[in-house]
């Protein structure tokens, strides 16, 4: 068990990608398996909002998933390092989070659900990753470092808290703060209220996600040409001039590969007031996108208390 600490650096812990990349890759697959259970059994909601997980005081949860006349939920606990399956009938099963292959995790979770009378068949291969290996055949990803899993969750707790405050400033349609297991990021998305032109070559996932104009913000541990944890912001469709827009804080930059602004996590973690720096990034990148895309900000934003 990882003991909680109270100093400021522990509130925003370090998360060097190189030091936990194997745990990250394994945990990514585990969250995909759990998320796909929710996906299969939940009624479809616009923009795939029936898909994500949510941050809790101990980890990540599916929230309640309907099943027959009852419901169940699946929770990752990154303090005790357990996966818990609980039903509205009072049953509970616990799986240990430890170094184990994706194939082993998949097999035990499906068996556990069967034992609870929850028969579910998922598309048993990962999404949004290159060269996906079916879960039942994935013996390569088998790492789990409890310290780094706990650090990642603690960052999500802080990001979730600031994102919620940012979300509360918006009167228009806005997503919950939620964790997308496909791309392994915590995100909150604002909508202008206007439909967006369909993206050329868009698949069914992208077509639904970007059916309307959005400005999205999030946090992820890093991938591609960003080999460190970072916060991001993008506007879709991207208005002309966005890469050249003046945004804050000074550490923010436009990344063509991801199509949006990036703020390295360490620029927040090491700041005197991390909340203020992160909120400055969220607000300034939103304003840049909204102004250039001609959003009706006067009707969409909350003013005063």
C-alpha cells in the first residue's frame, strides 16, 4: 500500500514517462477491457459519453452499468491496488492489481463477471493503438508498478478538480470531466452549439465525437512526439490562425502532430501555484479558439458569481 503524503510536491507528483512506460502500457490495456464492458452494456449517448471512466477518491470507476433489473460497477483502486466488481444485489468480487499479463487480467475479469451472472461479450482487442493485439493473446504487456499507478491517479485527482472548476464557468453544452480509455486521457470538452462539417475520411468514432464544434482540454501521460506528461488543448474544426495565437503560460506551445496546444505537466507541477498556472492555460487556449472560431461567448460563458 502507498502511504498518502501531504507536501505540495506529492500533491502534484512527478511522472517521468520513461520510468513507468511499461506499467502505463499494461494499465492502458486493462482500462480498455473494463471500459469495453461499460460500452457494450450502456445505452449510447452523444459523443460516446457512455464510454469513459471517472476519477474517484481511490482510482477510476465505470459508475453504474445497467444489467437486467439491476446494475453493477467496476472500480480501479490505486491505493489498495485492487479491481472491485460490485453489484446492486450486494455481491462483490476483488481482483488484485499486480504484475500480470493483459491476457491473464482479461481472462480473470471475464470469469469474474460470469460468476456474478453478468454475461457480456466485448470486442476483445484494443482501440486507438498501433498494431493491436487481442487481449486474450497479449502476454507482452505484464507490468504493474503500484507506486507509479498511484502517482498517475493522484495527478488525475488534481486535474479533475481544476477541470471541474473550469467547466463550471461555461453555460453552454459541456461534457463531464471523464477519462477516455482509448486515448488514455482525462478530458473536458466545451461545445459552441453549432454542427461541424464532417471530417474527410472520418471513422464512426471520430464522426460522432466531432459532429459539433468543440474546444477540448485534457491531460495524458505522453505519447508520439510528446514523451512526457502534458496538458493539451485543441479546437475542432481548427480555425485559421490558431497556431499563431497568443496563449499562456509561457511554457505553452503549439504541436502540429497533435493539432493543438501543449503545456508540459512539469511546468504546472513545479509552479508556485499549480492551480493558477493550469487554469491560465485552460482559459487562454479556450479564448484563443473561441475568438478565432467566432463562438457566441456572451451567451455561452458565466459572468459574476
